[in-house]
């Protein structure tokens, strides 16, 4: 057993800033065995002594998980304000939450959570002012709330709703069908669905699935041979019609969607998280062939609609910030494509078409701007938004004259508006009734220089009037990858941090999509170090401007953001006091060997590509760059046993290596959740408990005692 020391608060002298005297208490980590595993990459031998932890269902791994959790929760239980944080989070969370409704047929569908329900419930109304009917309550599907509603799709005639569920947070889905009038399920049941839509046509729907995995490897085996099927209501899955497969390319993924007029099936093919091919087939003729409009993966294509013989498509083809084009179904070669809305200064994020108007949502400096065009692409006007923040919604059919949108910001809870498309007016439909006064807080967007001089935007949120004395507890959150954009959003759990005088900072790192594909490509492959440099520079800015200091600075990120946290902790351990890597990609040499990890290769490259790529990955891989005798920050890794996207072996091997090599006094722990996955669908009580633990750990290791009324 290896001995280290961690810090525990005593009930002695309190001072005005919330500090108390601290003393050290002995902590023992469980032993983690090492095996003689060495791999050869282009003549370079790399040891992998914790390879056995990749077998997540093995009894010895389950025993290891149990022992690690015993140490972690034993530590967390001794933090005196942990329960107070959980109680405050629970109180803040307990308010009604209602989504924007969407109209399908003659019914408005929406989700509602009374406050602390583990999963939101799906309702419908036939009139917005009328009585509601509960359609689907996922809380009834399990005793502990770990079965979630992952997707829904209402049939065109409004008779049925197909719904997909996830068990324990896994990416695997099961699809069932419910009769909307009788509120009873049919006998339809479809299994082993993953990364699939549900697109109706007549009395059935299209979906994507993978072959049934080998028993015991459901959450770790590589997923190949994706196929598109059509399921007719009232028939067994074994009778479903195979619509499309590609035996020559077993690692491609496929999804299918039906245009609103039911004339065409659109098939999207992917090999990674960036770029897709797309094909179409007429649904009016069974003999019609599949037409391959684009069969490479160099750009993104999102088919919005089919109107008068043309597909309207958002793409970054010859437009890094995206544009809307029209593709003739008879002459669909690129030389015949025409621009409807040309590339602009902002990044075009979405398009919705209603009769003779196009509603286009842009992102400019990481916040939303909404513009309206006529059907020919001529600019009409902006929608004057009530808040500077992030907008979603504007869904509906072409003939609709109204739609709904939701806006949120760091200090504005999700607020729903009803928009009159014809008259360009909107009215408040639903606002959150949370006990929170936004007037007490402020948000600013600043720009700082990264290592190479690139200007990086960053949002900073805190209470008004805080002292810039370099002593504020500060949480720096980042992602930086896969063209993902971080825009202002409201978080209930973050309020607990802000209430204590904490600062929250979120930079828009390269690798994301905030400024289009050029920004994305500036942080991938052999430019990935730019992302880490951007994040480190953000930390240095916060310290230089006296928001905080290294002893009061915590960093957080999940998935690709977990990789970010792991990498920068290795590169600049003295800059941070606490690190919170969640479900991170920590083994950059083997990530592509599990489930759908290979899809990330367009951002990362793989250790098999070339010696140059191997050496680049090896140089920053969080697992492989932990050094002996370095005083690392306090680290709390979080992962879950049902994470089949970034398999928990990444976190297992990383923490085992960190516990082996770290000789400092700060704790290095792992919190392994059960019956949970990568994050989606996690029940409310698990979220509250997890964040109570994260904040307790963070405040505790920043030597800051939160004060509660």
C-alpha cells in the first residue's frame, strides 16, 4: 500500500475569506498490480503495465474498482461541508423545468421536470392553453432513474411515437413504439441500435444498427458493419428490411432520414467525427438506385429539406464558416451546386425553412445571432434577441406559421419564446422559476493571447464587485476539439460555485468550431498542442489579472476536455491546485481500438499512422507523460462503468500510473460511477451527488471553506 497525505478541515479558527486551519491526514491507496506488457511502435518500446485494466468485466478489475471507490468515498466523506454542498445543490435544482414545445400533426409535444425527477417526462397538448397528457415517463422504466429517454419520433399521422431508451448511460439503444391515443406500447422492440435517428415513412421507420456484440464485450468491443433497416409497425425485428450496407467499408457508420415531403431517403455516411458523404434514393420508386452525391469525407453536409426538385444543404465545402446551397436532384454534381446563402462573417449553425422564409442561426464570437432570409436567400432582417447568449429551436414543418426558440446565457436560465414567423414578432412563453437573481452576477468576454500570439476569446462569470486580489477560487473549464463550440449556457450546479464568490472561466480554444473549420483545424493532429497552449495561456491570464493564483485555480474538462486536463497537468503541474478530468481520453496510443474510438482519428491521428504521428501522440498522451517525483495538483478523475464511448480503461490506467508515480501530498483519486455512462441521460440524483463531491473536493483542496446561510 502506498501512503500519501491529504488535507482535512478542522473546526478551528475561521477568517473572513472563509478559510480555516488545515491539518494533514494519512491516506492509503490500494495496490495496483503491474504486468510485463511492452508494445513496439516504429522501433520504440512502450510499456503498458496496466493493460489488464482494459478488461472492464474481469473480476479482478471489478475488485480494483471497488477498492478505489472505497478510498475515494472514504476521503470525500471526511470533508465537513460536503453534505451542505449537496443540500444547497438539491435546493437550487428543485424548480420546474419545461422545454420548448414542438408541433407534430395537431399536438404540441414538450418535456417537463417537476424539479427533482430523475428524468424529464414527455407530455402533449392539443392546445397550448389546454390540458396536458402525460405520454412517456422514463422514471417508470427503472427504480433508480438510470434508464433514460434517448430519442423520440412521432409518426406523420400522429398515431404513434417511437422512442429509444438507454440503460445505464450506454450508447446502445432499444427502440419501442407507443400508441399516442391509447398510451399503450405495441409489441415492437428493436435492439442493438447505436448513433441512429428514427425517421418515419408511412407505417414504419428507418433506423441504424450494429451486429449483436459478443457477450461480455458489449461496452468495449469495436463497433463495425453498421446497417440501415426499415421497420414496419406490428412486425418482429427479424423481418426488418435491409435498406443499405457497405461490406467493402465495415468501419463506416450510416444514418438515414426522410425529407419532409416523403419523397427522398437521405443517407449520411461517416468515417469520423468530421466530414461525411451523402446519398439519396427516391421513395416513390422501389427500383430507383441510390445516388451518391458526395462519396468522400472531406467536408460536412447537412440536408435541411427538399423543395421543388432541390436539396437545401448546409456545408463547409469551399466555405469554412458554412453556407446554404441548393443541389438539383437531376444534376447533382458539384459544378451544378448553387449558393442560396453565401458564407458570412459568422459561423452558420442551423437553418429552418418555413414557406417563403429561411431562419438562419449564426454564431459570432461564440454567441448566437439569428437572421431571416427569403426563400431565394435574400436577407430580410435579424430577429432582435432579448439576451446575448445561446439560442436553440425554430423547429417545425414548412407550412407552420409559428415556431418556438429557447435562449440561455451564463446567468439566464433557459427561457422559451413563441415566434410569429409571418410578422417577425415573439412573446414570452415559458421562463424558469428558479430562486436566483441574475442581477447579482456579471459576464464579460475578453480576448487574450496564446503562446503563438493568436487571440483567444474567453468568458468570465462571477459575482458583481469581487475583489481582484488574486485570491478568488476559480474554475477554468475547456474542451477544444471535434469542431465543438462552447457558447454561454446556464448551469444550475455552477450556481453553487458562483454563490461562494467563485469565478468561472470558459475559453474558446482552437480545435473547437467557434470560428469555423479553420479554427477547428488549427487544433487537431500535429497542431493539437495549440489547444493545450491556449488553455495554459487562459490560466496565466487569470493569474496575471489577479482573478486568482495557482493555489486557488482548478481546471475541469470532460471527454476530449478530460484529455485536455490530463495533458496540461503533465505539462504545467505548478499552475493548478486542482484538476478534474472527466471520462477523458487518456491513452492516445490505443484509444482507436475500442468501440467507436477510431472516429476520432481525424482530430487526433493514430499511433499506427506513421512514426511522426506516433511520436506526436506519445509526447502529449496523458497516460504516458506522468513523471516520477513531480508535485502534481490534487486530481479527482471521474468515469463510469457503462461508458462505451470513452471506455473507463482510459481513466483506470491513468489514475493507476498517477498514484504510482506521484509523490506529493495532494490526493490523486478516481470516482467510478455505476450504472452510468459518458454523461447523457444521467439521473438527477446522480448528477447532484457527483457535483457535490466535485465541488467539495475542489473547495477543500483550494483550502477554501464555503459558507452557507
